[in-house]
């Protein structure tokens, strides 16, 4: 419950031992038929993260309704996609029409395992769904090592948090409880 999405980071790199722990947490997530379909791409290079952020912004449809807070930011040069995070981990999976739903769920579960491991290690994290627009540019993904027969499912940022967001109370949307 203490984990919140973090969008402001300290200017501090994440040690390799910690990155290894995140990857290990991802690998140990459950997966349909234990297929373990998630592939991980680790990017610590700021230039490359910025390049992917710029490309993502170009790919977001011009008519996409964006929250007001993002509209101006999207037109600026600021990295409003990955928020200047020092670490980007892309979870991708091999395209497979029959197993797509299962594979997407598996990647989501791996992501959440990694978020919780990150939280335990004092790191902040955020799922960056916007970056899935990069699937429309397989060459940009290939440049960072993601093969063209993969779908990018879960773009995740990590870093030492420089904010402490609080969440509104949440409600359990319980439909029915049958005894
Ligand atoms: C599938 C998914 C996609 C998301 N995409 C973005 C995104 O592109 N940019 C962003 O800032 N946050 C993104 N988020 C973070 C959500 O905004 C955040 O999880 C939500 O506001 C709840 O806040 P919490 O994570 O602090 O509980 C995404 C979260 C999920 C699960």
C-alpha cells in the first residue's frame, strides 16, 4: 500500500546488484503454463532514454485526449515520458496471437513483482504505458535490442525517489460476496 508511482527522481544511478534483484523479481512472477514469456531490456544510458522519450512523443496521436497537466509538457523538450529516470526496463514478449492475452498478463505480473522489489529496495518506479506507442516503430525498438517479432508490453522506470506522493483513499468495487 505504500508503493506509489514515482515521477521525480534523484540524480543517482541504481547499482547493478539492485537492478539484478529487480530482474530476479520479474523472473519469479507467475506465468500462464509457466511459459515465462517475458524478455527484459535494461537501459541506463540517458541519451538513449531521451531518444526513446522523443520518439514516443512523436508517435502519440495528435488527437489523443491528454490530461491538461500533460498538454503543455508534451509540447516542451522536457522528458515527460520517462521523467528523467536513470533506469528504464522494457518488458517485451514474442508476438503470439493465440497467447497474446496470457502473455500480456504475464508481463504485467512481472512488472508488479519488480515494482514491489523496487519499493523494498528504496527505489521508486512507474509503469509508462505511453511508451507502448514505440511498437509502431519496430526499428526504434530494434536499435535497443528488442527483436521485430516482439511486442513491447511493459515499459518501466526506476530510480531513487525525489517525491512522496500521497494517494486518495480507494474503494473496493465489490460486486458480490457469496457465502
Ligand atoms: C498500464 C499502466 C500504464 C500507465 N502509464 C503511465 C504513463 O504512461 N505515464 C505515467 O505517468 N503513469 C502511468 N501509469 C501510472 C498510473 O498513472 C498510476 O499507477 C496510477 O495513477 C495509480 O497511482 P499509484 O501507482 O501511485 O498507485 C500507468 C500505470 C499502469 C498500470
